C-alpha cells in the first residue's frame, strides 16, 4: 500500500522555510515521502489552474538547493501549481497524510497574525493541517511545568472527537513525548432562568472540576491502552479553553485541536472560536484535525 506523502507548502518566505524544516522532521518520523508544493497565484481574470514546470520555478529551485545533500532527507517530490493557494492547497489534502504551512506568506499585511491561505487550509483540507508560527510569540498565563517533549491536546469533555485524540496520541508516540490533555470547564456557571424560576442550587467548583477530570480520564482510557508508552497528564481547569491551550503552548512541541463537525444546519466546513484563537496566538506549531466522518 502506497504511503501518503507529507506536504510542505512553500512560497519563498521565511515562514514557509521554517514550515519546510518542520515538515522534513514530520516526514522522517512517519517514514513518509515529502512533497514540496509551490502555488503560483494567477491573475484574477485567469480561468485555469495548471502545472508549470518545477524546473522553471525559482521558489522550488531554492528549496531543492537548500535540501540537496542532506543525508536524512526522505524521498522528495517538487510540485509547481498555478491557482489560488487558498483553494489549491486544501484540495491536495485529499491525497496526503499531513499538510504543513507557515503562519504567514509573502502577501497580506505585516500586522496579520495568520494568513488567509493558512486559515483556509486548516478549515478546508481533508487531512490534518499543521501551522508553524513565527518564533518569539509571547503567551500569557501559567505554562505547565516539566522537562522533555510535550504534545498538548484540547479535550472537550462534552463531546471529544476520536480523530483529534488519535492524532495527538500518535504524534506523542512518534516524538517520545508526554501528552497533556487540557479539559477546560466554564466557571462561574451562569444558568439561564425563566421568569419565576427558582435559582439552581449552588454547586462547589471542586465538584465541577472533579467531574470534568473523571469524564476526561474516561475518554482518554482507550487511547492510553493503545499507547502504553505515552505518559499522559490530564489538566482540568476553569475558564476559557483557548486561553488555557495558548498558555500550554509555551515550550510545547505541538498543540492539537479539532475542527468543527458539519451538521444539517451548518453544512459548510467551519472552525470554532477556540481553534481560531489557538491558531492566532499559540507559541508552538498547531495541528488542526478534521473530525471523524459520521457513520452512514
């Protein structure tokens, strides 16, 4: 069975070259071929997307020279395409196991934290998408302590996605890293009441936190059995899930978050506010995992 490639999207920017180095490591860890893709933006009046000769592409030639002679380089293919990058790159995810981009490309405003192409790929690709941020991002909040490699996963205790947890555990295993599952719960609770209703009984925060931890441990149990060598830590914390994950991204190898599942009232692919906030502000690379397809 053919091993699907890991794709690095490049455009000659420093951001894309940092993403390329991350992709090289990811391809080696997966024993997968590397596909380096450059999408040339055509003019708005053009009516086609094509495949120009990679030998005539200066961006791909620069990457080829950069990688030439590396002893640990996986089998590498260079692919030059024409079209709108925000459309072409997500379509490539159908035949890849991973798509990696920098947080920003050559275009756009310098003040943007995340480029439109990276956002479109994370939202629309059929495979997991990793966005590699620029170095030096400041994150606020208390970062988890502990030495060694660390993969962080956002865990929704009211409905975790299997694909997100499976990806996080597999990635931690590849990196000999510990997995940190962050389960945030809202506090203080603000129940809705109809006129004339009695207020609900006061619930102790420790009780809510214990319930969140118990639920999280239950969801993690089957993945711990499949990956007994992956040390796992559950962090149940009050407050904003995005803020907790961004704080946990400090010194992390990777933060893994899920993408919204499509449903009848919202059939388009979407990203939730937590995933968008993590992409915008995390200090580490962020993996956005598409949801497990629903059963027929």
